[in-house]
């Protein structure tokens, strides 16, 4: 069984591509990246909906593992966001790992922001 510990992002890109082929989505399983980017924000909103109107105690319960039902709903929407992200990276031909590491380096080396972000 694939999981975060043994799967590669390339494998996941291909799993999403195979789903698109099975479903007949896009041209030969490749959907318009503009549409994919827009769909990604819709899925991000669906993820955020599960946080809407939570009070700090609710968030603490999530973090402490006391609300597994809500975590499952969040995880499912996260998967939708991630699947579009994987599709976007595959279609536009960029390497997710290279881009994340590049961005970490950029953030690491840029001057601090003039405000203190909330923890
Ligand atoms: Mg969704």
C-alpha cells in the first residue's frame, strides 16, 4: 500500500493522470492548466469550509486528535487540492520537490517581514 513514506510525487502525478484517462477528462488525460488552477481554489474553499466558525477549542480538539471525523473531511478536501496541484505540475512540467526546496531557500534567505506573523 502506497503512503507518504514509500510513494514518490512522480508516482502520485501518474496515479492522478491515470484517473483522468479512466474518466475521459481533458485531452488524453491532460486538462487545461488554467481550469485546473481555478478548480484548485474551489477545492481549497471546500477545505476551508471545514474550519469555518470553529472556535479555538475546536481547533485544539483537531490538533489533539479528538475530532477524527472532521480531520477526515479536511483530509479529503486536501487530497482534492493536492491532486490538482500534482496535475498542474505534471502538465506544466515542473518538479514539485525542486520547487518546494527552492522556495524554502528563498524564504530562509529573505529579510524578516516588518510584522510578526501569528504562530
Ligand atoms: Mg472537494
